[in-house]
């Protein structure tokens, strides 16, 4: 039992110091040194105040308030208006402006919509603009070219 406890403490200490070093590499700041400087001489009293139940509950309430504010801000956009109409051939079209007199207005709720990443959208636009040329000829095309 003692060996398991000892190994666990050693692993936790290693993880703690490795994390401290990784934070130093990423930010250039030493978290342990910064904690010691902030605590000062009365570090035990400061530590008790930092982790007091009142302080923890106040921090949790503040975090919940900020999250709820962000959620309520993101839900305010109005639905997007889209028009739908059917042409003479029976094909259904959608657009942001009604191009036919029988266009039906549809409101789309965009709060839960997932947008394509910008890079993927840019590549798709480039592929649509580029002419469709096959990079490799099929065996049938090669045979037809040889026969002619």
C-alpha cells in the first residue's frame, strides 16, 4: 500500500513540474515563481482566503453569470429571410431576393446552423471557378485517340 501511495505521489509531482515547465516554454512565465510572488510572506493566510468557500462560490456565480450573458447575447440575432419559388420547369429555387411573383418567404433560424470553415469554402469557390479538366485520361479516351 505504501509503495502505491509513494509511486502515485512521485507521478503527481512529475506531472506538476513538467506542466510548470511546459507553461514556461509556451508563455515564458514561471507559474510557481509567480504564485510565490503573489502570495508574499503570509502565503498560508492568502491561500486560505483564495480557497475559502465564500470566495469559491462567488467565483462560480461570476463565471455562470458571464456564461449566461454570452449565451443570451448569441441568441439575439433575428432569423434570416429566404425566398423559395418554383419556375415553369418545376425546379425549386431559393434566394435572398424574390425573383418570381409566386415566391414564398421562409424564415431560417441560424442559431443552430453550422457554417463551413473559411478554408473549405474558399477551396470550393476555386473549384467551381476552375474549368473541369480531367487530370488523367481514361483508358477508353486513350484508345479512341489512338484509333483516330
